[in-house]
């Protein structure tokens, strides 16, 4: 049966692959690398660099153009469902046409494949098409959350307190919470700009693990505009941006003593 390895590759640094990830990458006969247009060419190049560092010289590299999600004239959830269906059709063809029954293929997924990534959901859609049979092995990687906390040299949680992981679209529903910490991913609209609590500290990072990494930390009211301006400039310079941030209130920092 065909084997599919879904490998977490961290946030861009080839050194962030786990030993298990290195073993599975080296063991794959084919590595699938998505392309997202010229403006995001570096995303494909990071994956190529992973293969150069940890793959085999005789591996086949199959690059493909990822469909774009329709964002106008359709609701968010409908747009995502339509997009995932198109990717599933593409994946089914790749697995059927580029992989022999006895071979293994690798998908290299940013961060951790189980956290705010849809690769596993899309592969389940592929199964439902009954076009090709395959087994899936998932190899966890260093998440952007781990990289953010490590880069800022901070603990992820306050003493004895919970952590909420959310998206920019849902931030106002879950924060501020005086008992905890919020980690915010996928925030293209910069939802933090709408927060007015003076007791909130933000730890922000972009391109974590890459040469162009940038981090900023401080009281939200003092650094929010700096982050917004820096983010806009970085996106203009590179054509894309991957960023993440952590929010914590002062009373949460005191933990159980608050």
C-alpha cells in the first residue's frame, strides 16, 4: 500500500526537524512541494532546503501549484470547503500518478500538522474519493508556538493558568481573560489593534527560525503601532508573512497569587 508521511518541519529552519522527521523524510521516495505563486516562492524554497539537508539524492521531487482560495462572492466556511475539495482532487491525482503501490511520499507541513493546518483533513477527503488507497503516518514538528516562546525566552503559560490557542478572527471572543494567556495564529487583520486593555503584554514574532526573523515585545498599547507598521513593511518587502503572537495580562503573569 502507498504510504504518506505528513511531516512537521518547524517554522523554516532545517535544524528544527526532529530526528523522527529526518528519518521519515529520508525514507520517502517522493517529496511533494506546493508552489503558491512567485510572491511566495520562498515557501517552496524552504521546503527544497529541507530536502537538500535531510533527504536523499535519489529522491523524486514533485512540485505542484496549489489552488487559491476564493475569497469574494462566497462565505468564509464555504470558501474553505470549496478550496479543500479542489486540493483533495489534486492530491488524489498526485498520489495515484506519482506514487507506486510500494512507495512512500512526504508532505512537508509548517509547524505541527495537527495545529491549524488542514493537510490531514484534506487527506481524509482524498480517502472519500476512493481514487487511491494509502496509509498515513504523522510526524509532529516544532510548532510556531514553541518557537515564539523560545525566541522571546518566556514560559508559554502563567503559573497554574490555562493557555488559549485561537485565531485572529476569534480573538475578541476569547480575550481578554484575566486568568490566562492567548496565543493568536492566522491573524491577517491584526485583531490585536482593537484591544484596549492597558494591562496586556504582547510577544510578537514573524518568520520565526528564518534569516529575516523579527520579534517585538512590550505593553500592547506602547508597541501595537510599531508591530502593525513593521508587519506591513515586511509583507511588502517579502510578498508574504507568517507571524504569531502571545497576549498576557499582568494579573495572569502573577499566576495563582493573583
